[in-house]
C-alpha cells in the first residue's frame, strides 16, 4: 500500500509514521522545507514521545519519506490522507482555504481507484460541498465512480498521539458505500485501531463535532458552577468529585479558559453552519461565550478581591495551552494578556518551554519571578515546572496575589505565606490588603 499523508504537522506526521511502521510505503507532504528535510534525515521536527524512533527506523527502512511535491506523491499513491488545518476567519466561521489549496494539489495528481480520506474537522457537509468539487474539477474524475472519498476525523492529543492512534476507535464515513468500505480497510490494516462505520461523510463529520460540543458545554457548566461556588464560599472541587460519584454525572474541570486547536475553534463550525440551516445551537452558543469570557472574568475577580490592576505588575505563568507542551494555539494567555492590558496592568509572562525571543515574537514581554518586579501572578498553564512554588519567597519578593487558573496549587500554602489566593471555584483565601 502506497499512502500520501498531506500535512506533516503534529498529528499528520505521527499518523504517517505509524502507517509506515505497519508496513505501508508512505510519503509525508508538507509545504515546510524544514519539516521535509528533518523527516528525510530521520529526525522529528516536533517534540512528541516516541516519534523520533518511529521516524528514524522507518526512514532507514525506506518506508517513510517526505516531500514538498504533493501532486507528485499523490500520483504514486493508492490512498491519500489529508490532515491540514482549518482555522476560524474574522467572522468566527470555518476557513476552508488551506484545505481547498491542498485539495487542488491532490486533484492534479489524482488517478482512478485512489481513496482520499479527509481527517481535518469541518462543518457538517463540508467535505461533500467544499472539498470534493475541488478534487473533481482538478482531476476531471468523479467521486464515487472514479475515486473514493471518506471522512475520518482526527481524535488524538499532542504528547499522546502514537498511543492513542492505536487505541482510539477510528470513525469512518464515505461518499458512498464503496468509499466507506475502502476507508475501513485502510485504517483497520494500517492503524490497527477499532473502526466504527457511520456510513456517510456527514455522520462522521457530526460525530467529531458532537464530541467537541459536549466537551465545551460540559466545561462551561463547570465554569458556571465554579463561579457560583466562589460567591457561596464552597470549594467546587469537592462538589464536582461528589457529584461525579452517582454514575450519571461526568463534570469536567473548570479553569481560567479553554485553549488549543480544537475546543475553542470547532464549536463555531457547528454554531454558524446550524444558524444558516435555521437550527440555532443555543446551548453550544452559550457555552462558547461562557468559556471565552473566563479570562476577563478572572481579571475582574482579581480587581474585586485584590485591587485595581492599573499600573500593577501582573505576571502570567505559561504560554502553552496544555501542560508541558510547547503549543500555544488559541492559548488563554492571549485573552488574559489583553484583558489585563485593557485594565492598564503592566503584563509580563514566562514559560519554560519558550525562549524570551519566542515570547516576544508572540506579543508578550518576558520576565522572571525573583528577577523582575511582580505584584500578582496568574497561572495559565499547569506546567510541571510551576507545580511547587515557594510562596514565602514570592511574598518576600513583593507578590501579593495569585490567580490559580488551573487549581494547581495549595490554597493553604499560599495563604500562610501571606498571598491572596484565588482559585477557580474556590473562595478567596486571605483578606485582601488595602489598596494603595
């Protein structure tokens, strides 16, 4: 089996490496010469557990290569798997431009009998209406008759990709029955994960979106209950644990916001598409608004229970959107920075996974606890490096307040050191000092 994987990113490259490890001949196609050169040297351009070893052994065995020539790789392939980004445009609607550009390159090399499987999350109907016509126009072939099309959503996480690819059931739906069958055979053979046949492209698209919407709504509920707990003087972590013991509830964790490629993005695909169809997704719309407002709500709480932040040195811990991962896509650090700056705060940041130059390039001012003037801390990312701060030392250095955006720290330890502690879903610990 010859497979072209279009998109050598953090999800596409591990997928290609696993296909190769299970015996396929794979070419990873990417517009980045840096990525292509690294793969062809047998090296991983990203930090992902075990990926270096997968790439090295499969490049050495000549089962894995990389190229910037997507059309050429597709000409030699029996199957094409597409996993390039779909972002939000300025109207918070799906931007198909990258997917359509990749589809044009694929179409120019497409030959009869080839399977094209899209893995990038799209709105319901997006594969059939926005991508298949591009393939047909560029190739002169007809989907379902001359070539096969499937949708099989990516459903794994950075730092866990290779393990999850082999365990997480692979949802597949096709342009027609033959397309679905071809996709099930591909993934069943070259991933080894269980395959779930949901029959159609649209069902597979909705299955991915439904999972994302469930997560977003659940987090929003947790965030609203956490806000109530703060006012009621209740520790929501105890409430959540107790509620989840009935076998029916599965409340997720509240937090200072939701970041990453998926949860802050994909619900909008559904919300806007459903609005056009005349079926407003009211619950999902409210959930997205609640979660988007968390950073500003936390800043307002800091001002309410500490002091106005205008002119104050407020320091964000963590740019990455997930613990111990160097990825900042839609990180909550960005809206936190903006909310603090809008109130007149002097905003700085540190993250052990980013250099000062990288932080500056992202639009932040780097600083360090113990080196620079800091009056309040906001924990955005629960990196292991931030796990056990010396609160007494912080207080001696002039730090008065801390927002624990991930409920990562001991409220008692911070309070004993004389620091006002504000956890998510936790009552403020320590009477705030008088404003000066």
